[in-house]
């Protein structure tokens, strides 16, 4: 029993030391601004300096017309810069995006699990991910839709648009026309009105919540 008690005390002391070290590290990051928004923003803007760790894409993106992309880059401290992109290849282009830096491996793995709950993720060539995002943005702009505002920062995780001659054939739109499938947070009336102005009635298809 005495030996068990000593082992418990030793384990408790070890845990306390680790907690104190973690707290000191956190305080240091805060004091020197290493975990601040501006510092992370600077890291993200230099994202191309860090090697790509992983690029993932939902397996059914072509059938659904909606691509969920996760691209990560590994920092020298073994944490991650991430960029996440929700891309409507049928009509609206980049619907949503976010990015972050200094992401620990544990948190990164949790993010992957959450994304996988929506649809199975497969490994993706970063060049293909680049073409999906930038190609969909170009297509949507012709229809009058701009990418979600946070792309101004998250684009650094992707890098510059890849060569248009890369060996990937991606169909934007559906069967030669825009196909708008209304999402739960969309202003569907505004989208349909915009399409009517840019391409004209009869030159696009749409599915509203009551029709899906």
C-alpha cells in the first residue's frame, strides 16, 4: 500500500510540473505576442514558406457539387497552419472559409474528425484543391458572386492560383448551366434575382428548400 501511495504522489507531482510548464509557456506566448491574432496573421501570410502536411477533400464533391477542403502546413514547432474551404462548384463559388495558425496536433485531429462527420475525406493533390477553389471563384464571379471575405487571408494557405493547364478537368456549373442549390443560411431570393440579371431567366437552374 505504501508503495502504491508513493507512486500516486510521484505521478501527481509530475502532472503538476507539466501543468506549471504549460502555464508558463502559455504566459510567455501571451507576453511576447506569439499567440496573438497579429502574430498568427503574420504566420498565415507566410504560409507558403512551410511544407504542406496534408490536403483532404470530401470524396463525393463532384456528385454533390460541394467541396470541403482542408489544407494544413507544418510549422517548425510541430504545430499547424490550416485553411478550410467550403466550395460550391455549381454556382456560388467559395461559400465559406477560415484559417488559423499554431494549431496543436490534437486540435488538428479533432478538426479532421468533425469534417469527416459530414462526408468521408480522402487525400487530395494540393494542386487539385487549388484549382477547385480558384476555378470556382472565377466561375462565380462571372455570375456576380464574390468569395467569402475571409478568403483575403485564407488564400495564403493555398498559395497563388496554379497553372490553368494543370491536368485536372473540373466542371463548374452543371450540364453547362449554373445550378443553384439553396443552403440553410442562403438568401435564396437574392441569389435567384442575381442570376436572373447576370445570365437571364432560363439560363440557370435552381433548387429551393421546398423543392429539394
